C-alpha cells in the first residue's frame, strides 16, 4: 500500500466524518435557535406583564394619595423614620 493511498483513505474518512457531523449539527442548530427565540418571546411577554402590573400599582397609589393626602403623608413620614432608624444601626 502506498503513502498516497493511505493519505487518500484518511482524507476520505476525515471528510466523511466532517460531512456526517455537519448533517447532524444542522438540525441541532435549528432547535437551539428555535428555543432561544421562544425564550426571548417569553421574556418579552413577562416584561410586558410586569410593566402592566407596575403601571396599575402606580395608578392605585396615585389614587390613594389624592383621596387621602394626610394619611399618605403620615405613611411617608413613618417609612422615613423607619429607614433612618435602620440606617443608623
């Protein structure tokens, strides 16, 4: 057996392995891309839901402050006293 024949066989085997690996990698890559896209969509949906909840909470808070300004000021004062007490320690 000559060196050229051995080299040719090794090269053919290497090419076959590379082609087989590439054929298997294609569907895996597509699945990974699909999964990443789905994850991105879920994150966007969760962010939108969180934004809606924050907006709703802010509206409720603003309404509470308008309806009960003295109570709101008392709550803010008490929270400030509590925070300053905690920070001093």
